[in-house]
C-alpha cells in the first residue's frame, strides 16, 4: 500500500460488482471472506468480554468511592474518567488520527472513492483506545471499533490476493459488515447494513463476500463461544391491528427527535463544529470530567447503553426515570462523540430509541391499556424508528432489532414506526448521519 503524499491510482478504481471469472478465484475469495469473518468474530469476542470486565470494574470502583468522605469520591471519579478519556484521545491524535469516532464514515469514504486507506496503528489504537473510552462511561457504541477493526483486517488480507483487481475493497466492506454483526451478534444485519447503507446497492460480489464474512463471525460467536440474543424480551403484544396508525404517528415524533439529534451531533462534532474550537486532548479531558460527574450519580445509565436497553425491554423503570435518562443521554451522547476518541453512535441510538419508546408506551398503556397492552412494544418500535431517522437504513433497523430481540410479532408496528420516522427525516431534508460525518469530518 502506498503511504506517500498521493494515493495509489489503483485504489481509485471502481468498486467491483461481479464475481471474478473462474470458480477457483471465486472460491479463494469466499474462503478469504470466511477466514477474516472468523478472525473478526474472534476479535469481537475478546473485545466485548474485556469491555464487560472493564465496565464491571468501573461500577465496582464507584461503589468503593462512595465510602470515601463527601466530595472526595466524586472528585476522584471525575479526575479518573477525565484522564482515561484524555489518554484515549491522545492515542488517536498522536498515533492514528483515522481511528477517531465511528469506523463507518471512514469505511464509507474509502469505498465511495473519496478517501484512501491509511491504517498505520489503527488496529491497536481502535482496540485499546476503544476499551478505554467505552469502559470509562462515555456514551459511545462498541460497533465503532468493531466495524473499523474488521475493515482493517480484511483490507490487509484483500491486498495480499493477487490476480483480481481491486478485490480488497469489497472484502473491506465485508469485514466492516462482519464487525457490525459481531458487535451485536446480528450477522444478517451486518450483511444488510453494508448493502443498504455503505454500498447502497446489492451486487453479486458484495452480497457473497459480506454474507460469508458475517456468517464466519457468527460461527465463531455462536457456534464456538455460544453467544445468544443481544436482548431478552418477554411477551410484548402490539395490540389490535387498527392501532398501526398510532405507531406511525409515534414514528413521526421519533423522526423529529432523530433529526434534532443528527444536527446537534454535527454542530458539535463536524469539522467546523463548536467542539473543534478546542484542541483534541484538552477537549477530551473536559468532556471526561462531565461524564465522570454524571457517572457518579447514574453509574448504570451511562456507557454504550446495552444494560440500560435491556432494563427498558424488561419493563423496568417508570416514565419519569426513562425521560430523565433519555434527556441526559440525548445531550451527552453527541458531546462524547465530539471528544475525538474511538467509539460509535449506533448503540447509543438504540438506547435512546428504547428509552423514548418505553416512556411513550407507558403513557399510552396508562391511558388505553386494552389498546396498548405492552409498553415494551413501543420501546422496540422506538429502537427501529430512531435508528431509521438518524441513519436512514430502515431495513437494517428492522432486521437488527428482530435479530437482537426475536420479537417477530412486532414486525408490522416496526414497519409503521419506520415509515413515520423515514418520512419525517426525508421531508426535513436531513442528511443521514454517517453520510454527514463522512463528508464533514
């Protein structure tokens, strides 16, 4: 790979769409995709387990510090979080600037021909910096590190395959999809996300490689390590079919929130955003102080939000609690992204959708319990609708929610919520967040 001032002309070739001529070349590519998918799945297992351990240590530390004199524990929590976040930002700035934020815009720029792979130190910085940032309580998603690490692994392998021009690019897309699938144990969604959001088309080569890599990652996660569903959800009936318009109206409301969220995030984290008026490391130190303070009072409600989403989908938490935490995460999430550490926005969006839907579901259930028998149904629709409003990939949103929850009986309410959210965001002329980040960062 060329690392000089200019890009390698070969890297700007059009993205291949067809399988290569000859069975042998196709089998080589399929085998390579399966291998790198398995490697991405293994890396995902290690990363996610270390992240779980680190989050457990953070919660234990908060409990231990509560026994210290008044104010001392809070101060130490804020200082420690600030230093950890600052270290993660320093690693990105000094060693691998391309490891900043979510990996999705980085991959999109390369595959759409507006960027070129510069992978030096990205893998270790994304792994270690991601662990530091996410375990400190930053409201960032684990899919950001996983997508970019998968893309880096596969792109390197793809460039070792000779005889098929430009094959590293569809393999890179496949690795990114495997990374997303590994982050949520949702291989079908990882494949669909690459086709719907990143490539924006279904091609024979893209589908075969992305599907193979995602299946390889799932084989490792599910077949070898026995990982199950992302969330456990009990019975959550949607109510009578004639209430589908209510889910669509709810989708319009969530779509409005998604548009505001996107624009707020870009106002902070875009290339001309407010946050960039401060140097990266001091900015991260200040944001870390704020996250540490919030984490002192809401230790289980910061971070990526998976445990919080699980609590909402289990029917825990009253309406006031859900709204309070949703507002806090709505404000703090884009600010955390502006800290320029590794970490994505996918998981925080899922949590926000669950919180918003859960609160709306409780209100409607209190008013009309026979018509809206389960607040959890609205929490699940909220996930899909918020995802659709922000990312504009409704099929991926519905499928990933189904893969994570197995709530297939809510497919029609999900569709109604997606339609409302998609319509609102489109009429508002709001740019999908990953496209905006790719062009404005």
